């Protein structure tokens, strides 16, 4: 599992609305481990993919960049960090060892 951390700077309320609109257009089943955090100066997204290669392929797609942009989130302006996951839990269950299903 691979994790990316996206930092968007701007009006936190506006970014929250944009993010929630984006989530409304993505099936919940696509998210194995995903967290959105409202900060005092913007929004932080924590997202996981099965591997670094899947992460790089997914976020380099023009269709993904356009989807974010259509909802007011410009991926090009975001500060991005990415890391391999050591362990991840959700709802008291370890999720980094679960099989991934491509949606």
C-alpha cells in the first residue's frame, strides 16, 4: 500500500465544499483508506493506492486532473508527499493487508 498526502491552501470552507462535491462524484467503494482534513489554511487529503506505480499512474491521468479541477481542486497547485505504508487501520481492522479491488 502507498499513501499520498495532498495539501491545498486557500479558504477552508470553500475547499471543504469543493472536496465534498468531488466525493459525491466518486463511488465510496473506490476508497479503501481515505481521509479529508479541514485545516486553518485549507484542506489536507490522505489517500491510499495499492502501490506507488498505481498512485503515479492514477494522478497523472488527465481525466483525474480534470475531475479535481471541475470541483475547484487544482492538483497542480497542491503540495504532495507520498510514502509507503507500514501499517494502516480503519474501523479497528488492518487494511493495508487486504486485497485491493480495482473499480
